[in-house]
C-alpha cells in the first residue's frame, strides 16, 4: 500500500480548510513512507520559512515512524546524538508539534506536516484531518504500549 497523490491532495485540502477556520495562513506538506515529498502548499500570507518547516515535520513523522511530538523525550535525553541524527537525512529531524505519521491498517504510508500556527494548532490540525479522513492515530510509545494519537492521548 502506498499514499497516492490524490490522497495527499485530499489531506492538504482538509488541512488548508482547517487553517482557514482558525484564521491561520499555513504551509502543509505530505511525504511518502520514504520521506519523499508528494505535495507542499503554502497558503497566501504564510511565512516564507513555513514550507521548509512543514516538510521537515512530515519527513520526520514518516522516517521516524512516529508523530514528531513523540521525539521530545529522546531529543532532551540525548541532544548530541539527536543533533547528529538530524543531519543524516534529506531534511532535518524535528522534535516538534505538527508532524504526524500517515498510517492505515497498521502500515506507515507517509507523513503530514503543518506549520504556521502554534505548535498545538499545527498538531491538532494534523490529528483532526487524518482522523477525519480515516487514517490511524495509534502509535507505540518508544518501548511501550500503543497509545492513541499522542504520548498523552489523542485530543480532537
């Protein structure tokens, strides 16, 4: 199974709609399971760096196979290694809000990254859009049992 361009377009359209509802100019990126870009859109008025940030969030969620917020503890506990890891791929690895793994039937299909709102807004848009389109939001905590959506539980 793989993420199609049509599916990426549906995800981006839903995220743009969510951003407009919040009054936010966002950039949204969708990558495939290997972290390769399928689609990046920057809304009118979105800050110039937001497409790169959204792409890095989507890339991180795909290649690390976890939502980006789940990397906070690892980044905090081993910052030197995490900094080196961030330089290894085609995009930085980010421990931030707003990058969620696109998953269906337990298979990683790619990543969604949103940038331009607050971290909480970016994360909520990702989770709400993916849940609304029927994607899974359960990910195993590092070394732990599955939790829905987040290390703290899904909100939305």
